[in-house]
């Protein structure tokens, strides 16, 4: 529904229809249905609950006209920069680079939130909207209803909703799978387990809880509460994240139950966005031990399934230095299993993570190249390999150079893993 220009200062488009799928383009593509408020200085986007989801400044002070701010369900603001398009796409598989206000392992990003124009918009958008909405009593009814709803969603209300999300799922999602980039990290989180198996000494993003499964009753309760929390905006979601750090270890019965219940209760079949996707983490142990029947059953369910495995290294000395309590032989077995699954199942992709650092044992990179190059007869389109720098918030030309060398030599799709939370 397009409303005419209401004043010289504001134009409002209620229920604007964006793209129906996440596509990789060198210009901004916004998905789903949203409402847009524009003025001479800003563009603001709101979801179907009237909650702000994107913001962009206008004019020379903003920088590049294709860059924008996005607010997540966890109430973080993320700044999407172009980074030169081609270089960013080669590094992360996407045309826009997410930049965060919290520490991450990003080798490419700058410090956009140090720019007062950008950080100022994240804190002043509600005041701007309030000012723009003044004197619009004679606006069309749909516009007035939308503005009333949007103005009620103050920053304090949005922060409280993010807190409620964490309460429902048992805490903040400290890291999302790198494959979630395929849906711009717009996932509904559902915790089917807690903790992880290994408690690796190097890891900065996982908790110290022992691994444990949730019960089906607990999962069903989460789904019910999440459905109420997301409300009308469920129609703008098509993706699910099964948490926490090793959902694959929860077993096929619990995984398939959770996917089917979430698909039904969240109405993914009626989403404004096509191509349903599910993301989860796994470990070398849970992948090697996963029964074939799990993948057979997943192949029968609608959508695509991405399972991300933290391998870190195929060199025993490196694994020991990292404090990862597994053997290089297990890593090699998991990598072989990963290739088998990727070749056998069309709707399942298993991906793997390896670490990068300036001070690693000499055999770390050669052992990885044995897996991603020497064992591959030809290049493959599936089974992405992600490299994650160990050091947070310290861009390094040397590590970026090393990554580029590995990417050129790899016979599998290879990208940087940018750690993003929810």
C-alpha cells in the first residue's frame, strides 16, 4: 500500500513488498514485507510488528548510499559496508560486510560505529520518527495505525523483547553458524540442547555448561513462546537455528521433531520468503557418530539443511596447543564423512571451520591443505570451508594474505568466518 507524500518532510509506504528470496547482489536487497518511512535525511524500515529493523542516513555524511544499519532480534545494530564489493564477496561470499559494535574476529572491517553519524542514528531513530510523525492526524488510516504502532516500540521496549527472547531459549546466542549468511542471519533460534562436548581451551564464544539435551516438552514450550514473541513478523522468517553449540549431538529423533514442530507452528510454508533453511552446529564426534538414517530423514523434510562442524585443525600438535581434546585421526574421519554426505544428499550441506593465527605449529596449514586440496580430485560446489582468526578485533594483513593463499589453493568453496551473535 503506497501512501502519497504526507508532508514535505515525510513519506510513508505501509506494507512494502520486498524480495521473496535472499539473493547475492551488489546492491541492497531487502526481503519480506515491511513499512518504510523516508525523509530528506533518513530511511527507516519497520517489520510487521512495527519494530525498527533497518536505518540509513542520506547525504554526504553517510558515506556510501548502499550501506545501511540493521537491528537484530537480539537488539544489536549491525552496519553493512560495501568494502569494495568484489574483495568482500571473495572473502565472505556476500557483497556486504557486517560490522559489529561488539568484539568479533573480523579481519576486514573498520570501525563504523565510531562515526557519530552512524552511531547517532542507532540512538536517535525514535526521536526522529516522533518528530516526523507530528501533525499527521489527517494522514490515511493505514499510515496512522502504522505510525502509532511503531512509536510504541521504543528502544526500551525493544530491549525488553530481546531480553524475553534470551529467557525463552536459555541465554544469548553467542555465535551463529557461518552458513546463516545465506539468510542474512535472519533465523529463529530454538535451543534443543545446551553446551558442547569438548570445552576447547582456545574458544571465546561458547559457555562452560556440560552438554545436555532438551526434552520434547521443553522444546514444544519454547516454540509456543517464540511464536507469541515474534507475532505477526513470523511471516518474514523462513529459517531456523537449532542451538546450542552441538545440536547434532542431540540425535535424529529430537532434531527431526524440532524441525517439524517449528515448521508447522511458525508457518514457514506460508512465509513471504521462499526456500526454507535450517542451520545447526555439530562436532567431529557427533558427525562421525550420526546414523545414516538421520540424513535420510532430513532429506525427506522440506528445505535445505546446513550442518557446521568445528574441526579447527587436522594437525595433532595444533589441536593439543588449542586445547581441543580430539585426535587428528578423528578430524580426518569427520572430514571424510562430510564429503560423503555432501555428495549423497542434495538438500544437506555439511561445512567445516578451521582456525587461523600467526603462531601455529608448522604442520597446521599443510595438514588442512591435504584435506581441502590434495584429497579433492576436482573442485566441488558444496562443503564450504570457513577460516576463523583466533584474535578478536585485530585486523592483520598477514592473516588476510594467508587466507587468500588458502582460498586460491582450495578445491572447496572457502571463506572467512565472521562470528556474529544473536
